[in-house]
C-alpha cells in the first residue's frame, strides 16, 4: 500500500453528488480485511467536513470520480482545469 501514499491529501470531485457535496480530499488509505485485500479510502468533504468511505476501485472509476476539483458538470476524461479553492 506504500505505493498509494502519494494519493493522501489529493483532491477529488464526485461525478454525482454525495449528500449534496462534490468536492472531497482523500485523508487516509486502509485495508478493509486481511482476506479481501480491498483498499478503502477515507474521504473528507471540503464543505461540511463529513467523512465518507470509498473503495479504491470505485475512486479510480472515471464514471464516478475525477481527480481534482471541477465546477459544473464533470465528464469522464474532462480536460477542464482544476479549481484552486
């Protein structure tokens, strides 16, 4: 999991809002269980500071999440620049 440490504190935009929020920061990576080897990401909402657990496979799915912060409608493979709020 050390090779994923560069993702900690990275910014992400949910394609579909989660509890009416779209902008999140990845705060921690953990392995769910020893048997499943599934990595779970702890995401913190920028606006409300609420926490959301997201599977790493789901986070890397461009239909659900985009790396960086985007305004407006987010499309997979968007070349829109990130918003530095």
